């Protein structure tokens, strides 16, 4: 009888310890808003944010993630941010729809005392006409609770140009002494689009090559638009087009479909470059249907963003900028993997 009582008491003690431990587990509320769910690259990125937060959970610390689709609509995203504030999020991770709206949104989050990690779309300074200046954002990013995690898109553009320069004919297929190209751009407000457009060509001209721009169109990062723009350019300029530069792989996948439909062959009578290193683009490079891409490291970037969010939750000091390197991905690189 005495023994049974002792066992019972021990069991009660163990159980109460357990419930005590559960009661002690801290759950942090994390609000994440992505500019648009249909974006191929940001889909990989946001999935990795969730997966990585999960790996950091312990018995004592949990992360409750609320993920929202900004639907490429700044008004919609502003509402999401306001809901995050009302819901008392402990930290917010934000992939802005419009970097020109950074001030207003960041102000509201800071006023609510919530730490903020901006990702993928770097807010830069603007001039009076709304043009992006090639300068760091001087505003609220000086705040100890706000930072930006991203990659320097100048590097990705430069790698695209270098991959063309490295080809045996340096992209001059018809031997007329110049590289004739078309450019398919992402969202023009986005600094990644601006830098990739400029720096891909700068890498060629800096290396002493002559270039000719046949066409420069905005495809807004979108695969279908990339296909449509490339098909139009191919029917207009035909064999004159030697290189197709796309600001991202989404649009390059579309361009590749258009190139095949036009009876052209990448690596033989045309070259095709993208950025991101989406799995589909890697496959195309393996098959010889894409010349190269640049790894936009969504794993490195999402982990850096989550790590700094955790630091903020723990009240640790942070930097205002975190940079993750791009990597050149050509056939040799893919074959060596
Ligand atoms: C990526 C694009 C993506 C964009 C979204 C860029 O860094 O390369 O694929 O559409 O970010 O902002």
C-alpha cells in the first residue's frame, strides 16, 4: 500500500514537472509577408524560411509563423502589416511589394516596437522624380531593430556578362565584331532588375567587347511574359539575336520555350542567360538548352534572415545589412556538381 502510494506520488511529481515545462515553453509569433506567392524564386525562399524556423525549435522555444501573400499589391501588403501589428507579432519578416513605400511601412512597424527584417528587395534612396539612386537607404534602416538581408545584384549581372565573355566566340556568333543581344527585365522598380540589366552589359564593355542592344523589354520576373517577349523579339530580329539576357530564371525558362519554338538552338545559334539557379534552369544547362545562370542563394539568404530574426527576438545586437554571395553557374559548374 505504502509502495503504491509512493509510486503514485512519484508519477504525480513527474507529470507536474512535464506540465510545468510545457507551460514554460515560449512561443514567438513571426509575421512574414512575401510580395507575391506566384514568384518562382520567392516560393523556394519562403518555404525555406518555414523549414529552417522548424529546425530551430526546441522543447522550450517554438515559432508560430503567419505567412501572407502580398499579391503584388502594396495596399494589400500594408493591411497585412497592420494585422501583424494588431496580432502582436514578436518579429516581422518583410519582402516589400514596392520599395518606394518602404518609409511608410517601416515607420508603422517601428512605431509599434516590433523588430523588422527586410528581405530580397533592398530599399534604396530615391530622387525627387522617384528614380532609384545608387545609394544606400539612409532612413529608418539606421534603427537598431531593423535590417536588410539580400544579395548584391551587381555581382549577378557581372557574372552573366562574364559567362558570355568566356565563350569561345565571346557571344559574337555571326562574327560581325559585336555581341547583339536582347534584355528581358524584371520589375523596373526593383534594384535587382536595374543592376542586372546594367552590370551584365558593363562586364562585356569593360572587357573591351562591342555590344548592340536590339531590344530591351520589361517581363516583370514572369515566365509567361518572358516567353511572349522573347517570341516577339525572335520574330522581329531573327538570326540577328545572338544573346538573350533575362534578369531571372523564371523569364529565361519562358525564353527557352520561345527559342525552341522558333527552331533555334541554344549553344549553337543563340545563347541564353538567367539568374537564380532554379532547379529547372539547372536541368536546362545540363541538357545544353541554357548557357548559364547565377545562383541566387535562397538557402543562405533565408537562413541569414531567420538567424537575425532570432537574434532580435533574443534582444541581441544586429547589423543593418547582411549580404549573401551569388555564384556563377555555367555548364562546367553544373557538370562538376
Ligand atoms: C529574383 C527574382 C525574383 C525577385 C523578386 C530576385 O532577386 O532573382 O527571380 O522574381 O527577386 O523580388
